[in-house]
């Protein structure tokens, strides 16, 4: 039977399209958010990703809805919305369920 001690069941997927000429600022903002993610005990995994030269994203994973809700009401989400309209248009946010995962541990 697999070890489920690090099981995640909930996720957040955010897609961000940088405004022209603002790509490096978006990348800097996302890399600068890592310390905030590290301070969130219910955030099991957090990734800032670059999908294309001007397309970025964030993927987070959580054990349960309460962790996801805490993250969505936390400082990263607040900062993300604060920069919307300036560095990028409103980000596209989805709340997927995680159906399988592999985590260290």
C-alpha cells in the first residue's frame, strides 16, 4: 500500500500573461514570492513557472480545502491581485482537484 502521509488532494493553478515589456518584472515578482510560500504551512508544494516568453503561472498543492482557502486569502494572492492591471491582466485562476501525486518524503 502506498504511503499517503504527503497526499495532496487540492490545487491552485494560476495563469498570468505579462503585459508587453513587463515580462522580467513578472518573473521577478514570482521568484520573490517564494519566501511567502515557504511561510505557509498548509501549502505542500508551490511552483512558479514560465510557460512561454510572456506567459507565467503558479501551481500550488494542498492536503485539503482549508489549506487552499488559507492560501487564496493569504499574502501571495493579495500581492498577485495588487499587481493585476499593472504588470498583467487579471490572472486566470482555477481550483483543480489533484488525482495523483508524487512528493518527496
